[in-house]
C-alpha cells in the first residue's frame, strides 16, 4: 500500500489515551490525586478508607477509582496506578465544506453508506430495539438528525465539569460519530445513519480542550453494560504504550472491564488508531484500548477522487486509508473512515473533502471563562478510524435488531464471518474483511 507520509510515533510516556482524529498529537499527564485500583477478587469495600473517596465503584469489573493521597492508596495493599489525563494538540483531517454543499437529502455525499448498501439494509431492519453508547466528546441531543435517537434520561456526563449530558461540550466529534450510527433517514433532511432506528446514549468523557481520563472511560464502559447497550463505541485511543510497567497495569484493568462488558452482552467497538502503524510487529508496545481483550478493533478505508479527477491516485471506498493502523491479528474488521489525497487540498480545494465521511456535527461555543454555552448544529466531513468504528457499532445494532438473542461474541463473529477482504488486498489492513451490514442481517 502507498503511504502518503512517514510514520511518526507519538511519545506518550505512561499514557493510555490519545488522539481521537487523524494527525493528532497528545501530551500525557498523570493525576496525583486520583488512582485506579485493581480489586483482585474483592469489591469496593476493600478500598474503604477515611482518607480516600470512592469516585467510581466498578466492582463488577474488579476495579475501583479513588481520590486521595498515594500513601493512603498504597496502604490498601492492592495494585494501583494514577489516573491519566491527556490533552489534544492538533485537529482532525476535516473540512466544513462550502455552505451550499449541505444538500437535502445529503445521502448523495455519503459514499460510506452507499458502499455498505444501507438502503437495502433498511429494507430488513433500521436497528429498532437496539441501543448504542457513544463514549466520546458529547452528542447534541437537539440536532435535527439525532433528536429522535438520543435517550437523554440515560445519557451521562462522566467528566464532572457540570455541563451536563446530551450536549457536545467536549467538541463536535461525538455528534459526528452518533450521526454515523443513527442519523434520521425519515425526516427528509440532512444525512442517513446506518441504524436510525437504534437508540443512542451519550456517555460524555471529554471536557472542552481536553481528552478523557482513563478512569472516566472505564466507568462509561461499565455503565454502558449496566444499562444494556448492545454496542459501546470508543473512537479514541493512544499509541504507543509500553507493555511493561504502568502500561501493563492499565492493560490489565482495561481487559477486566472489557471482559465484563462482553459478558453483559455489550460489544465494545474501538477505533484501531491513526498512526499508520503495524500493530502486529511492534514488539514491546501496545495500542490501547483497541488491543484490549474482547475489543472489536476497526481499521479505516476510504476513496480518493470521489468528486475530482485523482488520476493515477484514484482509489475506491474499500481501499485502506493512508493513516490507518493495521495488523492481521490486531484488527477485527475494516470499515469506511474516509481518506484524503493531501495534495488535492491545494489542487482541488472545493472538492477534496468529499473523500472524507459526511455526517452530523454540532460546534460548541464557550464564554470567556471557558464555560459551555451552547452549540450550532450542522453537517461536515471528517476522516479517521474514529469514523470507521461507529459504522461497526451501527452494524452491531442492526444484527441485534434482527437476532436479539445473540451474545456479544456471536454478534462480533457474524460481522467477521460476513465481511470480505477485497481480492488482491493485504489482509493485514482488514482483519476478517470489509464490513458488510447487508450480509450480516440477511445471512
């Protein structure tokens, strides 16, 4: 496969979370007042101390999150590590597009849904009865293409910033992800989601200008399992993380949490990452959470030249995106995430972005003190494995809608079994193959 840029590792000393969009750079910081504790076989009572406050009781996953001094935590005689906070430094591959590009309907711009034959899928099911958690920057519950789907009463803000849930207070990323899952196909405006009949639960783990803490993500996963979500979408991650030291601990508690979610029936869908990295042959480092146990990791594909003449660089929608991570045993399936011929940003400024994924956005606004004060709903283009993952989370909802009795492993197995690797392509970029929702709901 041709690479459009040289692979660059992100230097994340001890970090676990990372860029949520292509080209992101992240900076890690360990908290000194919050710790993640592995309970072993015990429950949260084992962490009870006058000097500690239990922030999250995640006993079903064998984990507890506490605040207090490290000396008080060390007295528990349990393994632990600091919670990790990470800040985002660079934007995604994205473009708002010209104002007149927002057509009614916008399906004509959705090469991703066309490639997956979504109208034919909807002749079978629209995802009715299924529930998907979007663990992200927040979902705009008042967006005209999402107001039918977002369950505001179940939605939660895990950040503690006081801005609430069902709002894109952490950025427009989560609204784009939610639209890929469930944008309304019956309101004669905007765009189409793969599973518009499914319910979306906003689990916001991002505040303005920051990325999430690892503990908040673990809590959101446990919550998603508790409320019976069929899928939990994690369009986030970091790379590389050392497999030893604290990285080994974070991997262990993540695996315990993912295993609990899986046993509860929740398929955890995770973006594979955007570092053009071979996850299969990287030795002592790991990409998390997508390489965690029970995670269904998703790589990204996309076209080049959808709306302009790309010449010899032209590629179809099933081609691996230039930024996607890969690895035969590290990737579960591939799905549309968008691509870009970077030189076309100059040669074709009005059309290059049609190779990205087009869906809902809601741009947040903040006052001079940094408080969230509302958002402007609209539509836009983004590219990343962040966009590929919700295509798969929506497919989980579609399968569960027609076969509600399948457990999480059987749902994931069906998606893999019905996916196909394009002829002549490198399996390392596809795992089981390119997602085929229609085959999955008609098999």
